[in-house]
C-alpha cells in the first residue's frame, strides 16, 4: 500500500499517515528514535527510497527514523492487514510442516489433486490469492489437524473497540 501523504501532529503527538484507504495515526511513542519536546521533528516526508510504502522523519538533533506502512497498519489493526497477516502465518506454518514431512512435492500435489507448480504457489508466503481452505487441505494431507479459535480481543484501548455507526437526525430546512 502506498502512502500519499504524512504530517506530524505535535499537539496529538502522532504522525498522520494518508493512504488511498484512509488516514491512520502512528504515535510518536511507537517509533524509534522517538520525538520529544526537547528533540522535535524538523522534517517528515513520504520516502521514495521505500517505494512510497514508508515515511522518514528527521529530528532537530539530526537523528533520522523511518516507518513502513505495515507498522502503521499493524498498530491500527487494519482488518485487511490483520487477515493477510493471519494467512501469512498459516502459510509459514504449512511450509515448515511440508519441509519436515519428508514427502515429495509430487506426492503432496497428487494427494491434493493439483500440480506441483500450484503447490509451490500455495506455499509461497507472498501469495495472498490463496484461500485458508487450501492451506487447511494441505496441512491435512501432511497429517495435521487445524483448529481455529475465535475469541474476543483482550485489549482495552477504546480505538480497538467495534464502532457502531451513529445515525444523524435530519432536520427540516425551512423553504
């Protein structure tokens, strides 16, 4: 995801990161080096060297720090990012189990009813077009059972709580 703009909000002590999907915040306390009242931010910009997927800030002391958009999305617990992270972790586990199994790629592909090329795409952690079902099937073929647990998050931060949309009352405008 590309960053379209970034600003430093010293009053709130956050970076405001703009993307096509919306604006996210990243607190000063979560970056290294952290800006402080004695060492304020001199400059902040979307970094082209990071492929516009990160921003760099320079403090008055000359110290420099960079933040990737993935860190911002993870801090804000963006639902799409969190789903991709879960898929990535499941893929890494499936790859580890495949490597330990001692089964050949041809044998696993045959049992899955697919090609070895498709099996390797399934084991590729950067491929997000696969489904969780395919990974569960692969792990089952490798001799493992997958149990999913759904639980309420234990965080107490109000920004993480589900927000219910509020309805606005319409008022009649006199003609």
